[in-house]
């Protein structure tokens, strides 16, 4: 009996490293994809949505991916004052971006593709109230940029960079319909440092009565979160 137990322990000592090695190799293999037919079905492009100008004299075809990319889903964000802020773009968190724009003037005519940078990720797009221009934000590695184009000349031009889209839109058309009011973050600002130790106790107050008031996520919880909101 003792000999059999020794033989079993020796066999198990050889088998367990094999199990661990196999599991680590599976983890290193990355994401597994289903058969190609399933991938093609899930990644099949959606028809573009349509955005008419205010006077319906022109229309934009807006192209978006079917599903967000993993890179956009895992982008860092922080919850402040009920808003989830993309800490790199300084705008509200967004996981699906516009990837293509086509302009048709008048509606029903052959659309013309808007020349966007390769791999463009457009966040927000808006027409001017006089229908002569449209503008959109573009996500880059350095932050959000603002681009604008006219119906007569649909070649977009960069208008501003380092936009701030937290707590409201980053841009608005002025009454003339041609110029823009832009919200920009100052350059060179240092982000607040995370406190190494709490500045004081966390105090919560309650009246002890139940109320039908809804609860909210991502609220300001301490002076540090208030400083973050001011910074972004």
C-alpha cells in the first residue's frame, strides 16, 4: 500500500506542472474568436444613420461601427458629479465613435465622402442653424479637436484643439451660423495629486426616513473629487 501511494505522488508531481503550463498557455493565447461565419455576421456594417440640415437642403450619412472596440471600452475614466469623464480626452465617456461621414446636397443626390484622417473617431457632430456649415469633434492621442466644413466646400478644416467636453458640449455655433464658440482646456495644468492619506473622516448624514428620491452614481465624495472636477 505504501509503495502504491509513493507511485501515485510521483505521478501527480509530474502531471500538475503540465496542467499549470497548459493553463498559462491558454491565458497567453489572447481573445478567442468564433468561426469566421459568426465573426462576419456580427461585424457586418449597419446602414448609416441620416442627419438632415435644419432646412433639409442637405443631409449627412453617419457611419458607426456595429460594436465598440476593446480599446475604447477599456479607456480610463473617472466618475464626477454624475458624469463619467474620459480622463485622456477630457470629455464625457464615449465607447462608440463615428467613423465616416458622407454629404448629399440636395438630399437624394449622390453623396460625397468627407475626407477624414485615417482611423478617424468622431465624437460629436452638429449642423449650424443656417444649414451652411457643420462641425464635429475628433478624438486624437493628444485630446479632442474641433473640425468644421461648409456645404459649398466640404473639405474639413481643423478649428481648435484641446477641447473640453465635460458638463456640456465643447462647442456651439454663434448666431451668424459661421463662427463657433469653443470650450478649451488650458494647457500646462497639473492634475491634482491623489492624497496619500485621507484628509479627514468620511461623514454621511441621514434623516432616518425613507423617501422615493432616486439614487445617483458617480457623485462627488470628497475634496479630491471636487478638485478633479475643476481640473477636467
